[in-house]
C-alpha cells in the first residue's frame, strides 16, 4: 500500500499561486501606498483616493501593482466564465494603471485631454470593482470543477467580501454629492477604495486554499479504482 502523501495536481498548484498572488497584492497595495508616501514625505498625508498616489513618488508602485494584478487575472485559468471575466478584469486593471486619474494632480497641470483620460480611469475602476464583486458573489460560491461545493464558512466569507465591495462602490458614488471641503476632510473615496481592495484581496486569498480540498486529480476522483472482486461461487 502506498503511504506517500498525495500531492495536489500541478494545475491546482498553479491556480492557487495565482490566486494567492492576486490576493496578496490587493491586500498590500493600500498599506504600501500610504506607508511609502509617509516615508517619502516625512509626514502622514492621506490623499483623496488610492488612484491619487499616481501623482506622488509612489507612482511606480501603484502602476506596477495594478499591472501585476492585471497580468495575474489575464493568466488566471479555471473554468470558462472565470477565464473570460478574469481576462476582462485584467484588462481593466491595466487600464486603471495606465490611464491616470486627475484626482490628486497638482493644481493647474491638467488639460482637457487629461480630464478625458481621467474619465476612462473612473470607468475602468468601476468596471473592475464590479467584476471583482461578481467573482466573490457568483464564481467563488459555486462548486469546484470536481463538484465539491465550498464550505458554508467559505461561502460566508466570499459573500461578505463581495457585499463590502458593492457597498463601498455605492458609498463612493454617493460621496460625490458631498461638498468639496467635506470630501477633502473625510476622504470617503479613499476609505471606500481601501475597503473594496482589502475585501477583494481577502476573498482571493481565502479561495486559494479551496483548491486543496480536492487534491486528487479529477480522473482519480471520478474513478475511485477497481472494486473488490466478488467471492467465487462454489
């Protein structure tokens, strides 16, 4: 009898690493941006949005992290709906990185074309967050490729994360009705984006471990092996 511990199939390991990479970057990004700007500026200065850090010394970190997330999402392969939505979300993440917002830009430095680019940035960011919520609420809560459903506790985590993303989007949109002084003081968009990014990262990290519930190759799960032979009749 072979007592050697069974290793997960290589495709499960690859998908798990992609999910861990996506989640880790998502969780770390807000912290790295704020702390990095604190170290560079010598004092704690919160901007009006995470995207505003594009216009600081943290630009390379912001752009590089979002492009990394975009590449991870495009390379992510699991099932066809995951593949399609992951590719779209990856393109949107790269668009968010390469089409900067005008929020946080130095006064008097933005042109009409810059504002048009900012509109593209806002649309891409909204679409990205919505797709990330779909991953949490729809794709992650389904049974995996071998038909094993996620545990009830895992489903709760995914639904909480997806709900937080949707609530954060709604509150960020509602905050545009506040006066400029109130928005600058409370920075609601920054906090909403941070909550949404944390929720996105947490959901992907949690989902990365779900693959190892079915560590056997699909063929072995479907075919448990030969059955014991029936005793010969006399």
